[in-house]
C-alpha cells in the first residue's frame, strides 16, 4: 500500500514538473523577446528623435541653442574662468563646441547659478508696491524677468563657468 501511494504521488508530481518547466521556459522566452523588442524600439526612437529638446512645451525662456552655427561656433576658445583653467591644464589648446548638447546643458547650469545669485540680490530689495503689498502676478512676472535676465547674462557676460564645466566633462581639462 505504501508503494501505491508513492507511485500515485510520483505520477501526480511528474506532469506538474513538466508543465512548470515548460512555463518557465516560455516565460524566459517571453522576457527575452520583450528585451530585444525594447532595445530595437529604443534604438529606432533614438534615431528618429536624436535632437529632442529638454525644454517644456510653451516654455517662455529663451534657448541657448545657436540657430545658425558657424565653424567658429564649433571650435571656440574658452572664456572667463574656463580660459584660465584651459591655459593651465591643456596648454591653451582647449576647444569648445558651442553647438553640442553638453555645452548647452553647461550653459543651463551656469544660468541656474546666476539666477541663484540674482535671487539673493533681489531678496535685499523692498517688496512694497503702491498698493502696499506684492501681488501674485507681480511675483510671477518678477520671477520670469529675473530668469530671463540670468539667461541673458549667461549668454553675454562671458563668466566662463559653462566653458569650464564643458572642458571638465569633455575631458579637456
């Protein structure tokens, strides 16, 4: 009687083991096909949208992108702090591609630092208007104005922080 119970247990478990192995194999095949399909899709998407912008739709800020780049934009010399760092590190042979995404992101970071500086300077000003209080619309306008001012300063002041960041991340400094 013990042998009969053992045989029934084995015959009951053996088809389940085959079924479990088949399910495991089909699941791993499914995962492999999903991985290859995802990789193929992401490669196709990168090829189709290689110049996607990080800017939001309807963003009011000006862009750092150069509209009509020239050869001088692709082989510019560093300015400001970047020029000083390049002179010591690379022997003055550092070149900046101002049309690259890396340089645009470095300009974004420099603009953020300038905005923080402007915000701390702005906090020292009085906030009273003719009505005696600051409105929400006035605060929003001031924020937008100082944000754009920081971007304009970044483009034209030649601080060189973006140049130094670009050279460091590009491996030239």
